C-alpha cells in the first residue's frame, strides 16, 4: 500500500471517528412545558413541531443537526421523550425500550408544578448513574407584585429539591426572549464527557461570543482533517499551478462549517439587511460554497503556500499530507472560509444580543 493510499484511509477513519456517535441529549417533562421549543432553541432552527396542544409528544422524537453524509454522521442528537408511566408508555421497560442507557445527558423540563412521574424517572436515571439538568422553562411568566424575582426563583428551586430529594441545579429559561440559554449551553458542556464536549460546541447554537469562539476552535480541527484528505486524494488540478486537490472534499468541508455556524440562506439574507458592513463576508460564504468559488479561492492562495510551515499538523494528517502543496492550499482556503463564517455568525449573534436587551 502506498503512503498516499494509507494516509487517505487514516484520514477517512479519523473524520469518521471524530463525528460518529453524536452527542445524545434527551428531554423529559410534562406536556405543555415547552420541550419542543427548547429543542429548537438548542439546535438554532425549527426542527421540532411547536403546538398549543399539550400532548404533542406521543412517541420518542429524534432531532438531528444535519443529514448523514459521506465521512460523517450527525454530531448532535436530541430526543424528546414521551410521558413516563402512562398507559401507552408504562414504567416497566421504559428505560430499555427507549435505549436510555445510550443517552449522554438528560434535561428535565417543567413550567409549573413539578410532577411526581418526573421525580420517579429522575430517580431511575440517577440510580443508573445518569446526569440530569433541570430546566424551569417559561421563566418570563414568573412574577408576583409582592416578591422580587430572585426570591421567586429560589422558592421554585427549594420546592423542586424538596420533592426530588436531591440538590440539583435548576436553570431558568425563556424561549420567548432567549434568557437562560447561554447558561444552559455552558451547563450542558460541563456535564458531557470530554469526547463529546467538542461535538456539542460545534453543533449547538451559540448564545454568547465566548461560545462562538469555542465553536470556531472546534471547527479548526475539521479544517485540518479535511485539508489532509483533500491533499492525499487530489484529483482536481488547479489552473496555473502544479498542484491538485479534491474540490468535492473541500466543498463538503465548507458545507459543514456553514451548517455548524447556522448560516442558512435566510440568516444570511437577514443579516446583510441589518448589518450592511458584513455584506462582503456574507457573499463570500455563499459564493465560495460552490465548485467554481472553491477553485477561485484556491487560486487566490497559490502564490502563498510555499512560504508556510505546516509541520505542526503532521500528528493529525501525516507527513505525506502536511508536506504537500495540496494540503497548504486546502488548509489556507479552509481557514479563510472558517474566518468568514465566524465573522458573519458573530455579526448575527451581536445583533441578536442587542435586540434581546431592548
């Protein structure tokens, strides 16, 4: 087997290993608590049906970040569980029937009186060694003319802890104004195993600039791996240079970066109307995500790659890939596209944060 073929197999394996086994988060709670709305907030787009009815979840529903693609499966899977201990879903066999042992983290969502069946499910999960975060949703509806908000929150926390007999964290969220989701993101991150933390950061919607910066760092690893694969599988010669890359792999890399930053056509269209100075970066995100755009971007870096040192990437992509011109071109283009996506996503987030304070 040649060094190039061996390097290709290793890189394909690394990419598959990096993205298989998604972060699995399960929500449970009473009908009407707003679980579907929380799913949409965590993902950053509407993937779960939100209904005024209080019995929307009739079976286990899975929401994934993106469709399966070559070299990758989804990085995040959110499961909306049906009611525990009902006639349709009895307690006996519930844990095994819904494969709860495979779930990385549980979110218990409530918006009113805490239900005894949720206490029972929590105790079962705790006995199995599972972690659970409690979310008091619809926090914007909590008020009392005679009490301050901090005291009202503490009363809810004390009542919950008294019922479940455990000193668990409670996060207050509002899907209406977005309050609490920065704290929830951070709590989920802290609760995950180290192997799943990076996947959560890549896939979950950012509600703070700090989280967005971590997302950028997490995506840099993908740029290195895909650039290595593009280099050792180079089949597309670049006009004006004695070098070949794999444009299809670069397009796949750009597509994944764009997806992780939540940059669909609607988001891009809205931000250029609100923040005109980001127009060029937004156009780059759109135009360079096409085959001809990738080729133009690669040509832009043809005269630059010879002076750069990529030796530090050898442990990740191998000596044959890191030393090649194809890797230098693919990596430079990938970094440029990542930076453009980050700049646009940051402008969108900053605009959201400003509007949320009004």
